[in-house]
C-alpha cells in the first residue's frame, strides 16, 4: 500500500509543545547528556553507492544504530535518556534545587533513584534501554513483555537487573497492563507510546532520538532529499521528521513512513485521518514494529510532516537483511535485524514502482537516508533468516553462503 498524506494538517507548523520537544535546544541537551555516558560514540553512516545505482538514485546512506550504547538499537537513545531526565527532576524536587547531569552519580541523587521504579512495556529494544538506564542511575525496573517477545530478547533485558513480567496477548495488551500495575504500585511509566493524558514522557523518549539526526547532518556530505523511516507506534519516525522540519523548514527532505503490512497502524491512521487501532492478525517478522495502535503524540507530528506512507511485506524485510549481509559492488556489509532494514525495504519497493517513484520525486539526483534501527538483537532468529551468524557477516568466505 502507498498513500500520500491526505491530512488537512499536512505541512502545517508543529504544535508549540512538539517544536520545543524536538527543537535545537532540546537536541543539544540530549547530546550533552550522551557525553556523560561512558560508552557513548557516534554511530557510523554508511554509503552504499552500488545499491544506490541499482535503485536509480544518486546516493544512499544508512545510519547504523546497531552500535548505539552497547544495546544494538536506536532505542538506547530514548528510554535511558528519559529515565535519567526523570531521576534528575525527582532529585531536584526532593532536594529543592536544580540537579545537573554532572551530579548523576552523587550520593544524594543515587538515594533518590533507589526509591524509584521505572516500568514499561516492550517488544524488546525499548525495555532494554529503560532497564539499562535504571541500572545506570541505581533505580529499579519492571519490564512487561507480551507473548511474542523471544526468550533471547527477555534475557537481554533481564541482564540489567530488571524484573521481567510476562503478559498474555499483544504489545498493546502489555502497554495497558504496564500502565495499570505501575499506577497501582506508584511506579514511573516510561513508555515510548502515548495516550490521552500521558504525553510528556513519550515526548522525552522521542527527544532522545534527535541525536541520530544531529549526528547524520554532521556526517553526511550533503543533506538528504528523501528520508525513509520505519514505524511502530510512530515515535522514531515522528522524532526524525520533526527535527528535520525544524532544521530545514520548507526545504526539508521528502519524508516517507514505512509500516509492516501486517501491523500498519500508522498507514491505517493516515488513511482514516485520525488515530485508529487495527485488528491483530498474523504476527509480522518485524517484531519490533508489531504495534496495532499509534502514539497520539507521534501521529500529531506525522500528520504534519510525513509526506507519504508505504507498507512492506515480511518477505521484503528478510530480503533486505540478506541483501545487506551480502552486498554487491563493494558496498559495506551491514547487520540489520528483522525490523532494522524496514526503511530500506520501503525505499526498494518505492524505487521499483514507476508511479510511486514519480510521486516521491525519486531520481538519479536523489540523496536518500535510511536508518538501520537495530542489529541482530536476537542472534538466533537472525541466523535462521539470513543463513549466517551475525559474527560471520562481512567475513570474506561468508559471501554467498546461505539463503
């Protein structure tokens, strides 16, 4: 499915609260916070000229988030950042003064953090970020996972000392259960999706994602003309699109949201013109994107700054995983998890359809940015789908092996 944005708010200015959340001053604050992280480093930006040529575009760049803060996913930027912000704010309230990030490990701040429990629902990556952030500041974490989250992803979260709570049903069921239990226990809900009356903390999570855009704009030789970003509840797409609008104004790149066909809550919301919850069907291989109801904050932003919406099939995602693992023409090998290459899958689908290509203005002068949002966060599943263990990707004798 392909849809250009029909919403009457398309190209309207961001709401003031969203402009502040995703603006330059906020992004600078995120980068300052990151500078206090021991394992912080900018993630690489890869150029794929051979693939760009095959797609009939001028340049293709992949921002590779599998290296982010040791967690293998862009989500490392959001949940842990929000946890740190919330702990410092609570410390400020209890101490009666402003508390700076430089004081994060001060005894009086640690004492405040020790009395806090951070709760969230997750498909895997967001929960790992929240748990890592809680461990970093000395807080507790309670992470709710639905039936579809693999044992490998649960173990990856639990290693940060989080309490793991299994919930029957889908991701959206786990979101509701996390909110209910957290409210009963006085825990702090650190969700990456929003609902009526709960917007600020998801906004902080999205704010953390602006670091990717800041880094890309420093790394790239020229700004992009087109950006394809995968969705789930919409948070990362909204964060990237919103910050690009603030950075470039009317000269911003064409922005395309990519949804799994089996969990296309953002595409269906765009078609309806308002947030909708879609029916739960057959699970998608793109597990990190398997969401059936959009974030209200994310949709408010995307209704203004997304130019088009496109769906990709599970087969498209797996093909991209394999294509990135076994590149042609001297392009670098990239490890992309099941959801990591969905944005690129959207670009490939658009480039293969003359009508979509024309509608988006994709041509030999286009400079396209996509984000590899995750690496092999479930190595066993990656090996099943690609036929190569993650550690073998890029090894000379691995080229051509497997599916």
